[in-house]
């Protein structure tokens, strides 16, 4: 009866998750029929030898980051786990239900829909270059990838699989996991630790490194391929007019410092979205500075998904910052009033155009990050 809906993708697909969540044995995902077993290449794809280009390294020290030891078979197993709805309590939701490859692994919704149709309080984050940060989730509550994995699986709203032993038994009873664990770890034993490790390897291998911006930057900063508008946007972004780089820094356009490591304002801050914060984030309305990689694909924006478009976001920075008592000092003027950038219309459009140069088509279409259960 839902055949016609099944054909639709995008936002309507999410609605399907709500429907399917009520049908325990259903194995549809993102609105498409899925294969009962994953379809994998005969020879594992290359995950392990892909390095960050030099222009990433030049602006970062890689010390103490999340760099899981990636093997091709380990990441392949992680890929299957990431897309497998069996990781949720009623076989309705996988990690990918809220992290879609075509949206740089965000989901286009204000809040994401979990296994029982309940909605997460915060906006889904894109996933890319997670191995460059130790500052995960909107409130930076997790530093290391393996610590993160079991959280959504067990989460009451997201996947609801509270009993890890049950998860392990469930995976061990499938026809495909024992062989995949064998390949990745030399024995077919399924353990929670291996689930976390394999998925961390997959997440760690998800590198978005070939946006238009990267191609130009890697070519000795030759931005000849940029339009005039994109060039102006880059100037506004990095220069005094916009000062965006003060927070969205480095090659990940984020901030790699964990709030908890140095208790500094650098990794997370309050940008004055509201006079009074309804969600306190880390504390006092401070939220992680999100990466702007693939940001053009990850609407809606901010921790609560309040802005639909990048134009609205730019408008906020230009004229909408509120004098929140915990406002980042960089946004407080000498007379105590909140910052006003007074950008011209062209400068605003330029900022948006520049953010679009951070979109990485290779990343969102690379088969090695795609759904192995889909025909
Ligand atoms: C029901 C939707 C949902 C499911 C299922 C889900 N996530 Fe998420 N994910 C989110 C939301 C929402 C956030 C942001 C939440 C927050 O920060 O508080 C998030 C954040 C993340 C982040 C943090 C990214 C960053 O830059 O900090 C990672 C990594 C992640 N999820 C991986 C996973 C993995 C792996 C799974 C499966 C085991 C998974 N997610 C399942 C909705 C979901
Ligand atoms: C003082 C630090 C700071 C500065 C300066 C700053 N940002 Fe942000 N930015 C943040 C934080 C923190 C968030 C998340 C806020 C939240 O959701 O509560 C954010 C969120 C965003 C988002 C939404 C991302 C998403 O995935 O939802 C965009 C887009 C963005 N900023 C662009 C810009 C641009 C363009 C500029 C320059 C005009 C800029 N930022 C300047 C700290 C900053």
C-alpha cells in the first residue's frame, strides 16, 4: 500500500522510517527495499592508504587526534554495520537512517527520527574527517570515536538497543557477520568492542578531501578556478569583514580543540542565537563549532536546525546576534552591544558562494561509503 511512497526519496523517505518503526520485522531503509545480505566488492575497497593531503597537515598538528588504525577489511565491516538496520531494537533504523551519504551524512531534518518515531532534540551532524577532531557531538561530550559508537545504538530515541549482549548475539546469528569479523579480526567472534572498533575504522576513513576548495588549495593556493563571487567570499570569510575563520578554523573549518581538554572557549562557544538559551549545550548555551565541510548539503542549520538556508545563517551573523549574557567575547563590541558585520548584499552572497566550494562531490558519491544493502 505504501508502494508509491516507497519510490520517493529525500524527506518523504524519513517519514517512512516512522511508519516502518512500527513494524518489527520490516527491513526497509530510507524508503527503499534492501537486500537481506550486503553486497560487497570481491576485493575490499581501499580505505587504509588514503591520507589527508598536505594542506590539511600544514594547518594542523595531528597529535592526539582520533586516528583509528584502519584496515580495508575492518572498515568494510564498519561500513556494513553503519548501514545495517539490525543494529536497532526493531530492525527499523541504522546509523545511515540519520546520516545520508548524499547529504554528507546529515539528514535534512531539524531533529532526526529514531526507531520508535521519536525525534532527537538536536540536529544531525554531518560526518566527515572525524579523525581530525576530538570534539564530537554538538556538546563535545565524546572525544574518541570508539566511545561514540555504542551511544546511538543504545540511545532511547535513536536505536534503542540497550542490551549490548543482545546486539552481539543478534549479529552473530546472521549469515554474513561471522565471515566479516573473521576477515577483519582473524576470528569470527562478535564482540561489542569489535563492533565499536570496526565502525570507528569506517568513520575514521570517511575523509572529505576533494572539494573545489581543496583542489585549489592543494595546487599551491591557485584559486583561478574560483568565480569572482567565490573569491570575494573567501576574502570575507578569512578577513576582517566576516572573521569567520576565528572559529571555523583550519582545513576542517571547525575547531579541533576539545572543550574538555583545555576548558577554553576555542572548541565551543555561545554565538548569541537567542537572548535566553533553551538548550544549554555544554553549559551556558555553548555549542561545538561545527565543521563547515559540505555545509551546503547539511541544511537545516545550528544545533536545533532553526535556519533553513545558508542565506539565513549569514543574515544571522550579519545582523541577528543577540546580547546573550554568555555571548562569545569576539561578538561583543566595545560598548557592550552585540556585533553587527554590516555586510553588503554582494558580500553576503559571496560568503554563501564560498561555503559552496566546500562541497565534495567525490565524497558523497564514493561507492566505498555507500549502502551495501541497496541494489
Ligand atoms: C535517530 C537518528 C540517528 C541515528 C540512528 C544515529 N545518529 Fe549519529 N547523530 C544524530 C544526531 C541528531 C547527532 C547530533 C547529536 C548531538 O550532537 O547531540 C548525531 C551525531 C553523530 C556524530 C557526531 C559527528 C560530529 O562531528 O560530532 C557521529 C560521528 C555519529 N552521529 C555517528 C553515528 C553512528 C556511528 C551511528 C550508528 C551507530 C549513528 N550516528 C546513529 C542522529 C543519529
Ligand atoms: C565566535 C565563533 C564563531 C564565529 C566567528 C563564526 N561562527 Fe559559525 N558557528 C559557530 C558555532 C558555535 C556554531 C554552532 C552554534 C549552535 O548551533 O548553537 C556555528 C554554526 C555555523 C553554521 C551552521 C553549521 C551547521 O552545520 O549547522 C554555519 C553555516 C556557520 N556557523 C557559518 C559561519 C560564517 C559564515 C561565519 C562568518 C560570518 C561564522 N560562522 C562565524 C561559531 C562561530
